[in-house]
């Protein structure tokens, strides 16, 4: 077996074990393979191993990959910062956007989503650690942004995403993710019916699963360290 196939198999087993450990429902956590700076050969190996959902951070890097695998049954997720001049291509080529942070971008994605495609699945990216260097909507703005997304006919609001401040201690990682979990539950109590908590990467995904993540975004643990 290839190392990518081995890594995926090991990761899925570890996710299932983590679900049991933290009393999560079996298969409640899905895996998004992050392919930033990865070759089409590496992506093909992951596809051949059964992986179908892939995340890209940069539009210019993603578009050739999407075209290359156009005959495959692949679900592409945009997970990087969104510039206004890139919304049209994102709306046309992706099934999911995890990094929605503003009313302006929400409107552009909605207006530029082709009518023949289903609504674009979106997650609001939240700056849970209040870091000035991080992209993400302010905690106080989330409800208004969620309401706006719900009013957009070509968007389907699925949930929340965050990239918390990096921590090395498990309990501290959990504490950062817990902020997003609380917000997610509060929104659902208000009737938003969200189903996606996109949080956790290669170095902290287990803490994210402990805090009820439904989707973890993992790159290096599958493909190895990027150059």
C-alpha cells in the first residue's frame, strides 16, 4: 500500500477510536483532506484510497486540480481567505466554502453561484481566539451574518469553522475549540439548524473531536510535511 493510503487508513481508524473515547456517535466525524501544495499524483492516490472530500486554500492553485479531476466524483471545499475578486470562481467551482466572514462576500457568492448548481454549502469562519493576525468574523457579528446567509437562496448555511490559536497542551486546545462549540449550540437553540463544526487540523484534531467537531481538516498527517 502507498504511504498516503496507509496514512488515510490509520487516520480513519484513529478518528473512530477518538469518537468512542469521547462518547461521540460512530462516523459522526468526517475527514477533509487538505491538498494545499500537493500534486495531482498525491491527490490521485488519496482518491484511489477512497477519499472524496478535498480542501484547498488558494484559488489559483485549486482550479487546475479541479479541472484535472473533473471526471471524478470529488467534493471540493474552499477553506482559505476569500478576496472579493475571487468569489465568482469560488462560487462556480466549489461545493463548500468554510471561510465566509462578511455580508459582502456572502452576497457575492450567492449572486455568482450558477443557477444549474445546488446551493453553495457555507460555514462562517469565527475568530474564536480574537487574534489580530487571524481571518474570521468577530463573535459579536455571527448571528447577524448567519441570518443574512439564511436569507440567500443560493447559499446553504451548514455551520461554523475556526482556526484557533495554536496550543500544545490538550486541555488548552479543547478550551479554544469549546468556544466554537458553545456558539454553535447557541445558534441552533435560536433555530438555525446547523450541522457542521469544521475544526481541528493535523496537530489538534483529537481535541476538536472531543469538543464535538463534525469535520476535521487534515493535510500533513495524510500527505506528509509540505516543502
